[in-house]
């Protein structure tokens, strides 16, 4: 019995958190259970809590869902073919009984064949159903009998096939894999990649990787994943009960359409939970097993609910309130972070999937929601709870950072929006699990030292970076590099990945002097020396010098010709200037000022236009800057390209500074994305929808605000946007022009 692996895979076709509230869709679910001997012998799950987790998922399915059961070790065995749930308790009871059958030989563990069997089951699922996978494992692949060297080589080959081929099949069919590692030392290089490689772009900020050192949290983790797939807002509380105890649950959410009260506990058949509504009615559980009790209520009454809990012995309980609602808290920040770096937090309040970017929001029925603020706290892996912090409101993005994470593990971020609906108190809660990992698992990156330290003006300078350690954990396709010039200027270039361990890029110096090249810091990688290089640039010579001389000659001749052709307009400008200089001051009409401004801008080839309050469609800019209090808060470049496969146009969006909201996720400085027709960008207080086919941007936020804050600057064929969100910034810009 050499197989050391515990795998449980739930193949789910389900709600995602991106479905609008009220959009009811069924799910198809396949429980794929690895039954190798290490499940019991290695002490990972001696009490068989994996079966309780499987039962909970079966109980949480609803009429119209699909389910199948597969048991495997060296090969898969079908326990229950894909079956449509009819909603009857008898059918669910029969399926739960079959979940405990064992058909495998409990030796080897072939994850790849199990995943392929699951895909084969899912091919009969109707196309309207989205799909997902949950993989529970203790992290080791064991596919052959033999010597330790032979077993290790075969396992590495199997992992490579899973990541390079099988994972691609899941991604191509839009089936993300949720990974649950039942171990205190998860194989991040394999399991973390499997979760990342199968994650669709729109789910980039979702958490698809979970781990637990023991099986005690398996039922809770499975419940968390299922609630995430259903798109429910969850708030969790943990406590112990001995004897009898009364728990008060405050539900102050008038937007709740459906709520599920979940009590997950240690194995205890004698534990009893009675749930009482605010108006005194007793609610019966719709599912009850030795480790959980589930209650569901439609259109729940706001107020205080009461849970009466009795048990003959001390029992650990995880109480969760999962709510389906029209207004919810979205948490689109990264699902993992590096210990020693701040945990960056961002939250949004949304109404039926649309961002609420103002503290005051009027609902369709005329009622008014006044948001007082959003607060959060962090629960550490060892149970410590941080103080409560208030997030800063930035145009509907509630942002902050937590510096107290100090040990690797699974952190829980709990958030709470407080406000009033027509003077009635409102509290909306949500939470998200994130993984804190230590530096040792990060790839180490350093700049490659240059053989030559002197370069010439006008000639490209190539820069390279090497991945020194953990190249397999490096997922970035480009690295931002800051180039500081001799005049104090600074710009960012991007080194593109040219190999597993190499990045390369270039820039062209425009003046002589000392240049400093600085590799940007990132939470997903560690930096090693050298992170900074210094080079000297000297004046050009030879052909380059001759070409420069010829170019200057052409510019002078061409400029003289242009001035000659423009002499009538220039004479007009000089006459007006002379009149002002030699005559008594005379009143200038607005028409005269506009004529002078137009003449000057035409001769410069530059124009500045404020967006009209009734004009929503504009030419897509190649650069956008958002100014806050005189400083650049956000800067991004947009390059229009054509997809070589589909032939459809798109924009390559690079964020150089700040954070860009792209659809439902955040693109940070140094990152890039692909924007297509229908995608939305939120730049400061202005939101636009992309029309790539026509090279247009449609302003979908308040046009009056856009007309007041947005300036469109044209330089020949190039269009730039400057959004000034500081007091008096717009008037100052017009004065400067």
C-alpha cells in the first residue's frame, strides 16, 4: 500500500460569483474520491470526515442539478452514474449511502486518469451549465510500483502531463479546478499551478486553492467552496458549546432573498440545534448528519434570530450565515500574499452586479441607501483576531492594507458594510479566505549584469533578467523595469519572457549621462542582487552622427518651408500681438480669443478638448492619466491590436502607475490585460465601455461629471485623456493651454 494520497474531486457545473442575483442556474456535480490506503493509515482522515464533506455537498444540491460518484486509486470506478436530482429526500439518501462504498484496491493514486474520467462524465451535461472541479489531496502522485527512484520519475512525468495537457482540457472547456490540500506542507509547485492554470481570466481574483493540516476542517472548506460557487455572501463564527447554550444571530439585511444557516460541528450524533425566527417561529433543518445541521429560509425577516444548542459533551461549532441578496459586498483582491508584505484589501458594494460608486444610492423603488462605511478584520491561521479597521473610499473602491500577517497559512478576511435604508439600520457582511505563504516558495529574480557599461545615444540598450530559483513558480509574462535618466526623468519599460528562466527588453537613451535601471518589486516574487544596474551613455558618432546631422538639416528646411506656407496666419497673429503692444488696451471678444487659440493650436499640431456633457462616445485614447491633487494617481497605455486567430480587434492595456478596475478585477501597476468589445474600464470616477471594432470608448458613467473632469488632448493622430479629480484642476489645465 505505497500510495500516499487522499484525493476527493467534486466536478461542479455551477453558479459563479459573477452571475447576477436571481439568475437561477443548476449545477452538475461529480464526487471523485481517491480511496488509497493513506487516507486512513497516514492519519490524514482516520474518522472518515471526507464522507461527511461529500454528504454535505449532496444535501446542498437542489432540484435540476446533476450528480455522480467515482471512487479511484490506481484507476477510477463509477459508483453512481451522472444522475439528475429530482429533489426528493429518498433520492439524496440513496446517493449518500453509495458514497461509502469502496471498489478500488487502495494502492496507487493516479490523479490524471481520475480527472479524465470526470471530464468523460461531464461531456453529457447540457452546455448551458457552467462547470468547476474541486480536488482534495494530500499532495503526492503515485502511479507505478517499483523502486523509489522509478516511482519518483513516474510521478514527475504524471504531474507534467496533468499541468501541460489535462489542465489545458479543463481550461478549454471553462472548468476551473478548486484544490484542497489535506496536508501541512502542500506541494504548491504542483497543486498551486493546477488551480491557477485552470482558472478562467474573469475568476482571477477568486480563491481556488485551500489547505488544511487535518481533516477537521474538510466539511467547512467544502461548504465554503459550495457557497462561493452559488455566489452567496457568507459570515462565519466559531465557538464551543457544552450542555445548553443560546446564540443570537443578528440579520440586519433587508435585501436578503434567501438565507442558509449552517452549523458544522465535531462528529456528534447527540447535538441538537433549534432555530427560532424573530417572530417566534421554529425552523426545521432540511438536512442533518453527524457533523452538520442545515436550515434554509426564503425572504427572511430582518432582526434577531435565535439558535438553541444542546449537547452532552463539549463540541466545536462553525456557524455560517450564507445570504443570497441584491446588494452584496464583492472582494476582488488577490487570493494569496507573501508573509512580510502587506495584505492589500479592496471591496466593492454592488447592486445586482453593478458597482455602487457613491455613498448615497437610490434604488428602483425610490428608497435610498446611505453607506456609512466598510470595515474589516482578519482572523489568523492560529485563531488570533485583528482589531477592526475602516477602509478608505475611492470612487466606490474601499481599499486598505493589513500589515499584521506573520505566519504562513489560511487567513480569513471578514468585511461589514454599515449604513441606513430610509433611516433603517443595514449591515451587509461577507468574507474571503486568502493564503499567506513564506518567501521560500517565491521565485527569485535578478537583473543580468551587462558586459558593456557604456552605450551611445540613439542606439537600443538591451536589458535581461534571470529567474535564479523556483522558475516553475514564475507565472508572469513580463516584468516592469524603471529607467531613471540623467535629467531625473523616470519611465517604465517591460521585459518580456523569452524562456523559462529569462526575460528581455530594451530602451533607447535620448541623452548622455548616467542611467539607473531598477527592477520593480512584486509580492509574487523575491528579488536578488543585482536589482539595480547603472550604465553610462555617451554622444553618438559615425553613421549615427551623420544621420543626426542630416535629420537636423531636414528639420530646419522643412520647418522653414512650413513657416513660409503659414505666413498669412502667422502675420495675423503678429499683427494682433503688435496691436496689443503699441495701442491702448482694448477689449478682446470671446470670438477673438477662440480664433487666436485655434491658430496657435493648429500651428502646434496639438488641441485640447473638454468632453461635452451630452457626448458619450469618444475616440479610444492611447494613454489615460488620472490626476488627484496635482499628482498622477493612475496611468495606463492602450495599444490596438488584432487577434491572429479570431481576427477580432482588441486593446493591449498596460498599467504603469496606480490600479485600474477592469470589469470585475483590479490590474495593478506593472500588469497588463487584453480588453475586447464590451469590456469596461473604470479610470478614477469615470467608467467607459470598449468598442474595439470602431476604436471607440463609450462613457457609461455620469456624463456631467465626465464633461467637468475629462480633457481630451490630440497630438496629430494621437489621443490622450487627462482626468483631473482635484479642486480647480480643470480650470488650471485650460489656463496652461
